[in-house]
């Protein structure tokens, strides 16, 4: 999986987070496991 600029990744083991500031091929690992994309949080609308 290629790393995409601006995506947040999180470690399921320790809860660490990383913000991708430079896109490229490869994987980001923490605690010996590949980090997973963090799901975005829905913000309330201003209606």
C-alpha cells in the first residue's frame, strides 16, 4: 500500500498515531505490525 499525503495512521497495539507528510511506496510499522488508516470522525453540521 502506498502512503498518501495527509492520511493518519494508528497502531492498534499501543495507540500511536502518525500523520503522513511525504507520500511514497512502502508501509509504516509500529510494534512489529503494519499501521492501519485511522477512520475519520464525522463533525456535526452547522445547520
